[in-house]
């Protein structure tokens, strides 16, 4: 701005030109006063706090009145409303932001609407269901005698089941065949006859099922377990790593299997001659460009594939022939193979060939030559040999062939690689169960292989019988305690071997059919005869005991099935009633032992009634009388009602009474006295409840428990102190019954004899003295809950 322009503007302001950008503002005094009053009223209405807020916000550059106007303009609707679409002056970012917010709000609104509709629908459905139930209940209550209110289209039909009809078996055809084979095997064991190889028996049975994979698994197990029986005290897990038979038989199985495979590819004429078979197979497989990289030839064929496939088929002689045909330069290698096959260790040749491998062969382009050197010399144990080993069987055979006899460390590393490094995921075990099982079984990990099969319902039946067969051969590694998990690791065992809980596996398998196929269940439990539970009891007896006890105490059919029907006479020393368990009798246990064990378990569970029966069957008459006395003490004073516990015990007491007349077993005097007194008191209460007081008193006088006069009180108390707790428990009720009989006789005698003679008066006095003696005895006893009742009855006689 120059000076001329500044001068011109100053002149315009002086002249009052209307074109000036800042027009003058004029207010009258009245207007100024009015504006002042408005400002004063606004300040006074705002209050001190709002003034302070305005000062504070004003210092920060915030206009509080404008802020209030903006807040009042905000919508306070209860529902989500779409954001206004951007106008023409809105940029692209704002438009996209509004669209995103609108989409989120629409999703929230739709979700709330759907939830509200669902809740409403469920509420009305529940309300309608409740009303329908109430309507049905009301209509049922309104049904009249004519039955015309509700028209029933189909009435229930009555079905009568034949009580002699046996329940259907829970075993399918395959499981039943396995069970029958096991029963035959157990029969030979019980008769002390030579036992067959149970693995081979089950393998022959599995071949009839028509499942190729199942047959292969059983044949594998049959081949690998053809080892010499170890001493009974030897731990299978501890000795397995030191026994070369498992590695040798696993390798032999793979070699036989591969020979069958290439025989199926070649002509049948070559199948019997290993030399011609391998030569024909190599000729077919290696032709033209497929021989690129193969360094040595023999008779126009690649040498090292001939050697490898000869070893792969187990044809060691053919491999030696091929080497000798190739020339004298391979004589040492042929000698090494021949010596190795004969069990001779030639350290000089091995050292020379190992040096040759390290200098030349390791970098050779012939993968078969490298594989043969590694197999025979044990070089590069971590080498995979992927160009040669095309399948799991090839890889596993190479690893097994590289192991030396007694190489526990290498064997353990091979086992670890399969179960931990590769594992189920690598083998896709869920879909290829047979493949993973074969890998574990061929490396001597039978426990882990069986546990893996037992996880699925389809393979559990095979896993159980594999475990039983290996256990009978003494090969299966069992747990230290039957309470351990199905598969466990013992820190003292070689890595990575596991232990299998055979008892748990069998019980899990048998529990589904032990109620319907009890005979077969006992044979499965018999395979546990050499195991013991944490209490030291035989596992066979423990399993049968649990079977009987858990079947239910009210259903005695299982007792009759296992122990046979109860004999009416006393069982002799060598005669026990027939039952399923009788066939398993041996010097270690018999039916009597089993009955006593079940009775002990029933006692711990509080079922004394059935325990008494089993103690009697076991020949333990002392325990039988002891526990029937405990039961009689609880019900002896009750009235006799048919079908009750008292009625059943009355029959048992009568049966034992007949037994005691011609008993051959010595019984403890205290137990015998308790049972005899309770039996007499049982008859006493029977006569008392039937209204036969004279017979009841005669029985009571025979027991000597209740005094007839004051002088007998001390004698009766002395007798009571020598009795067991079961009898003492009943005496208060006996005294009440005796006092009631005495009162009844007193009233009857007093009503019939008037006037009273001297003899009659003496008789009444005897009854009063008897009542007083009973009351005194009750008062003298330490604890008598019927003392007050006896005093009331005595007072009625005065």
C-alpha cells in the first residue's frame, strides 16, 4: 500500500463516505441501557459455576454458547439411525466413512430384529406347549366313567415275556469267533495240556474274515513274535532292546513280503529261483535312460540294483553270485556278505570298505551302491536314501538292516523316530491305521501299536485279542499297577517304550457284554489270572467279584449262573454246586474262594443278606452266622409279613438251625449263642404277634433273658453282659413285649376271678412281681429307651 492510497482512505473516513468498508455504528442511550440489562440478566442466570466454566473454556479458545447449541442439535433417538448421506459439498473420504457406518448400523439393526423375532417365537412356543400340557391334564381329569370323552384310536397292547428266554448276545459274529477261540485256549490251559501259539491261532482265524489289511496285521504280529520264550521273571520291556530276534524277524517279514510283491509282477516260473527273479525284475525296471548314473554293470545289467534287490528279497546267495559274476574286484564285498549271512564278523574287510566308502562311494551318483554300502557297513545312519526307498516298507527295511545285533541305542533311536519324530500325523494314522500299526509293530513297539488300534470301535476287538495273545507269550509289557492309565511311560524303561494296562483294556472291552455273555466274559477275565490289584488280590477274582456285585443285589440270577443254584443240604468239602466258575477251579482258587471274596465285597457295600448266602457257600459258617445275627437284630421285633426281609431271614435262620444239628465245622461259642438267642426271639415275636402269649412266654423263659421275680434280676443282668451287641440291642423290645403279655394276663385273670381267693391273689401278686422285676431290670441297664414305657405298663397293674 502506497502513501496515496493511505491518504485517500483517511480522507474518506473524515468525510463520512458511505462506501467505507467499516460503516459507523450509532446507538441511542436507550439501546445501550437495554443491551446492558440483557447482558446483566444473562450473567446472573448463568450462575457462578457456569461463569467459571466459560472463563476456563474461553481461555482455551472454546465458545461455550456455541457448544451448547451444537449439543442440543444432536439427535437423542433410542434407535440407531442412518448417517445422512453426504451432500454435494462432501469429499470422497467422508462419503465412504458414512457408507461404512450406515452398513454397520444396518447389520446391528437386522441382528437386533432377528434376535427379537427369535425370542418372541420361542416365548410363544413355550407358552403354547405349557397351555397344551395344562389342557391335557384338565381333560384327563374330566374323563367320566363312560370313557366317551376321549376317543383312543389305539390302546396299549399287553406283552408277556417268557421268563426262560435268554437275553440276546451283545457280541457280533467276529467278536464271538474270537471269544470261542479264546475259550478253547483256556480249556487247554485249565487241563494243563500243551498250549498252542495264540497269536498264530488268532492269525488263522483273522484270515477267514476276508479283510486283507487285518490279515496282514495278524501275519506281521505272528512273524515278529516268533521268539524264544523268555524266563517268567524277565521284564519284557527291559529285555526287548537286547534281543536281536525282534529286529531279525521284522526284517525277514519285510523281505518275504517284497519277494511276494515282485513275484506277482514277474512270471510264475521265476518265482522259485531268487537269482532269476531278481535279474528279471531289474531288467524290467532298468532299461534305457533309467540306467543313467549307475556305475557298474554285470552281465549287461546294473550291478548294484541287482545286489540291493537281492538283499531286499532276502536272497543273500543271489547277491553273492551277482558280485562274483561282476569280477574279482568285488570278491571282498561278496566275502563280506557271505560272512555276515553266516554270522561271522570280518573286521578287516569292513574297515577297508568303510574307508573306501568315505573316500569314493559317499559322493557316487549310483544311489543303489551307496545304499548297499550303508546297509552292510552301517555308514551314514541318518541318510534317508530317498532314491532307493520309495515306500515306508523300503525305508524301514533299510533302517532295520543297518542295525547290528545287540545295538540297543540304535534300535531305540529308530523307535523314537517313528513314534515321536514322525508320529501319527506323518502317517495320517486316522485314515491309514494299518500302516501306522505296522510301523510301530515292526520296530518292537507292540504296546503303543495296540493302544492306537484300541481307540476306534472297529479295531478295538482286534487290539484286545492281540494284547491277550502277546501277554500269553510273555512279550507284552505290562504296567506296574493295574490302576495306571491304559498306556503309560515308566521312567526306568528304555526310551521310548510304553507299557500297556492289559487289565484296563480287557475290562473296558468286556463290560459291554458281561451281562449278556457272562460265560465268555469269565474267559476274558481268566487271562488276568497272573496279575494282582493294589490290594494284592488276584485280578481274575477281582474282576469276577466286581461283575457279580455290580450286577445288582436284588437279581440273584447272576449268583446262580456263576456259583450255581444253592444246595438244600450243607455242601461237603469237595462237592460244590455247579456254576460257570467251577470250570476255573485250580489250586490257587476255586468256587469257595470266589464266593468268600464276593461276600467280603458285599459286606463292605452293606449287602449282608446276599453275603450270608455266599459265606455259607464258601464254607465260612462263622461269618455267615455273625452277619445273619446282625440282620436279625434289626428286624426280629417286626411283625412277620410275607416277602419282607424278616420273612427271608426267618427262612435262612431255619435253614442254619437245621445245619447246626449235624454241623462238622467248629463255630465260635459267642457267635453260636447270639444266633441261637436271636432265632428263639424270632419265634417269640412270631407267637407274640399272632396272639399266642403262653407259647411266647414259654420260649422267653427258655432264653433266660427276662426275670420272673426280683431275685432273678441280678442273674439276668449278668447274662446280658456276656451277650453280644446284637442281642442286647433287642432286649428293650423283648422287655416291652414281656411286660405287655404280663399285663394282659393280669387283666384277664383279674376279670375272670371275682371274688378273689387266696390262690388267685397269690397269682396276681406273682404277675405284679414279674412286672416289677422287668421294670427294675430296665432301670438298671445302662441304656434302655423303653424304660418309661415299662413303668407306665407296670403302674397299670396296681
